[in-house]
C-alpha cells in the first residue's frame, strides 16, 4: 500500500477551509499509513542481519 499523492492535498484543503477536525483525521490516517509502510519494510527483512551504527 502506498501513500496517495492527493492525500497531502486533501490535508492542505482541509486546513485552508479551516476544518481542523477533518485536517486532524486526514493527518492521523496519513501518518498511520506511513507507519504501516515502514513496519512492512522492516518486517520483510527480519530474516537478514541488520547492522545499526551509533556514532
């Protein structure tokens, strides 16, 4: 699942319209979608070692 390009435009339109509740709902849904994409990306590589460097 990918982020639709018009999702951001819908958020901007809600903000411009002064609809804080709609902007909030859209923003939360948008963020949740991004989190799902990151989780899916990480989960598909769990069988391979992952080196994390902290500098």
